[in-house]
C-alpha cells in the first residue's frame, strides 16, 4: 500500500471542483495512474454537469417561491412535485429537473477495464471535491453526529428542504417562503466558498480503488471483468455516476464503492437519506462491519436504485466524518491506518462476492 499516501497527496494538490479545469486535470491524473497500473481501455468520458449542487437545488427553491403565488390546488400539487423531484434527485433516481437548468459545464468520468468473464466487478470512487460553506459548519452538523453515534443513523440532510416544500403545498406562505429563501441563501454562500482539498473525501477513495486495481491486474480475477470507475460530480448529488449508469447493462455484477476513508473506523452504508436502502444480501458481503445510515448519498446508491448489487464502504469517527467539507480535509489529517483497513475491508467484500456469485452455465 505504498502508493496510498502519494496518490492522496497528488490529488489533494488539485482544486477538484466538478465541471472546472481542475476536474479535467484530476481526471487526466487518474487516467494516467490507471494506465501505469496496467488497466486497459482507459478513457475520460465528459458529461453535462453543474459545478455546484446549489444550482439544481436552487432551481427547486425558486420554483417553490413561484408556486406560492398559485391557487391552492395548483400550489399543493407543485409543492408535492417539487418535494418528490428534490428527493429523487438527491438519491440518484431522477435528474429530470436539473437537466433543464442552464449553467452546466463539463464533468469528467474516468473508466478503466481489465480482463473478461461472465461476471463484472465495478470499483467506484469519485474524484471531485466538495466546496465548503456555512451549511457544513461542524456546529450545524453536531446534532446529527451525536444521533449517529448513538443509533448509527444520521438524519437526512434534506429534511429541512422537504419540510419547506410541504409548507408550500399547505399554503404556509410566510414560513414556507422564508425557508425557500434560506435554502437559496445557504446554497449561494456555499457555491461561492472555496473548494476543499478533499484528502479524505475523496482522494482516499480513489487511492483505494487504484490499490485494489493494482492487485487485480497483478493477480487477475477468475471469469471476471474488472471495471474501475472514478466519476466526477458526486458532490453535485451523484451527477457523474447517474450519467454513467445510463449506458450500463450487465448481469452478474457488483458495484463496490470507497468514499471518505481515513476518517475513523470502517463502516458500510445500509441506507442513505430517507429512501435509499442497500440489499440485505449485499450487506452480508461486508461481514461484521458496522452498518450505518448516512444523511447524504454515495455513488453506489445510483447502481442500487437501478437494481444492481452494491456495497458502499466508508469510515466514521464518533458517528461522523472528520473534517467533512472543510478546508482542513488535508493529507496530514488522514489516518492512513484507517485507509488501509477500509481497503482491506473492500478486498474482503470482493473475495466473498467472487466466492458466492454464480455465473451462468456456459
């Protein structure tokens, strides 16, 4: 695992906000590392992407403000539709509204392949980094961290926006309108904030999947095609993964994601936000790793929403992520022992899946 730290340091030195020149630079760096490891058919795949989640979600808030002026039946319908659209967008099920919102640039997914067979193992880790802002202040997140420490469940980060749309539907003009304006303000402030180095979230995950890929190139997996997918746009609500999945159709596949390593104890996500849930059989692959419910989404959930087996491995300390979306998410604050334990946990997931999955008779 000698390359873990150098890879994290190299990526952390690039300003990796989605749909910016840094996005392209980090994609090119990842592609070069894939070729160095020995992956075949390495490509950079551009896709339409906003540079911040504040744009598509701000559009929801603007439409909600306009809906407050509608007659009661239409206002009620608009509020419900906006709530459903927001939640479905957030969990990677549907990006219809954001596809209509202008201001998008170009994100860059990186894909490498190795080997062939009747099974497909897809290793996933996003390479873009978050921007900070008031909304990510640790004091604001402290209540959720404490609940997670006690129960293993972080409250959904979209609880307040969904409440604001419900208030619009119910005709609570003053409070509903105030919450819409609050959502817009927080989004704009975050969008104008700096991009974090993203050492733990998620240069560590990229380094982890590259390490696993190196092993599987050195010792090819039996009857298995390896796909290494490093998408952008995860910090824009799973945008890159959503786009890439549009062209994916396979049987006998496992999506295995690494995200925000080096922040504490290895954990496996059993759920994300309100409606995203991983399959029990898939969670069994993670053995005795603690199972947690996240307040936000990770890329494997997009695959899970489309019916594919998926496992998302992360790390937490005291119920939360250290230096989460903060300028202090730097390589010197990463626990390398934690990163290594997460990578080994992912390797065991792959081993269990390979031992138990059955390819069709040929």
